């Protein structure tokens, strides 16, 4: 990755249910408005990726994460900046997810994620989830 450009470190969470669905939110602003994405957000200075994930899920969705399992990081280059995604599989949580910032949220079947407009940086993660589902 070309790190002379802005690099955004982002913690994201994969929140699944018993129907092999994952929770996605729809972006409401910016150049990527209208794309679906895994919930999460920027990692603040002096914050660990897991702390950022817990904070973002509380602020965006109103849920408290019990435990999570960090997955392999993903690097992606957009036209104007680079991102380092730090995904976590959420093992358990307390509460019911609600779009507290006005964002639309929906549960999507993992095997149908390739049919929606998901953020380009999240597509690698979709491929991993699909592979995992097919191997079970």
C-alpha cells in the first residue's frame, strides 16, 4: 500500500445470527454513500482495535459486545485514501441492534452478500465468510 496517502485504521465487526445472516449498515454520507458495510469505525489515537469496536457498536447500534475473535487484517486502496480493516467475529453481545445514527441496518444471508452493493474494501471479507460457510 502507498502510505504517503492517508491511512485509515478501521475496526469492524461481523455480527451473525443462527440463520447464517450478518448485520450490515447502509452508509449515509461521503463518496461511498449508499453502500452496505459491516458496522464499525475509525480507531482513535491511544485506542486498541477491540476498544474501538466495542465503542462503535455501543454508539452505532446500542449493543454491548461480550467477546470477539480478531480475524486477519485487510488492506484496501480507494482512490483518495487507504484503509486497514481490522475485522472481528463477535461471539456474543447484549442488547438488540438498532441504527442509532439514523442508518438503515439489515440482516443479510451470507450466501447472498455478492448480490448487494457492499463496500469494495469489505468484499474480501465477504469472500472469507462465504468460504467458511461452504466448508461447514
